[in-house]
């Protein structure tokens, strides 16, 4: 038996995840982030129904730098998850299984995320 000078299994210092794997992992993470954002939205709506004092507290928190940063991240997660969901719909229709089309649709979803997020925050 010969010994080889290579690692037994790749680890993150050596192995670079392909774009498609990163998109899949990020899709799952943004799904969790959207749930957290929906809980914040429900809290904000409950504060609005609770009266002026509780609504002003909620507005002060969401209007702060940290609150706006959270809302920006939530909008990025929303548009990324939506773009990647469109990719899944296309896959369900049988389009985009070829490797070059899968990478192309991943890049289109990333560009759409950036463009839609910027449009939402500028407008």
C-alpha cells in the first residue's frame, strides 16, 4: 500500500465551496431570516394596534441605525430568497439543469438581488 501526501478530507481552509452550493446554503439562511423578519413585522403591527406609545417605541427602534440595518438585511434576504425561488420554479419546469445554465441563473439571481434591493431603498 502506498501512502499519498494529501489530506483525508477537505476542510474549509483548503476547499472552496462552488457558487451553487453557496446559493443553496444562503437560500436556507435567508429563509430563516425571513421568519425572524416576519416576527418583527408582527411585533410592529401589534405595537400599532396597541396605541400611540407602543407604536412610537417600535418606530424609534426600527428607525434607529440598528433597526434600519436590520430592515436592509431583511430586504436583501427577501429579494435573494425570491430570486432563488424563481430558479427553483424554472427547475420545476425542467429548465436550467445544465451546469452552465445553473451558474447563469445563479448569477442572474444575485444581480437581481442587488438591483431590487437598491431600487426598493432608493424609491
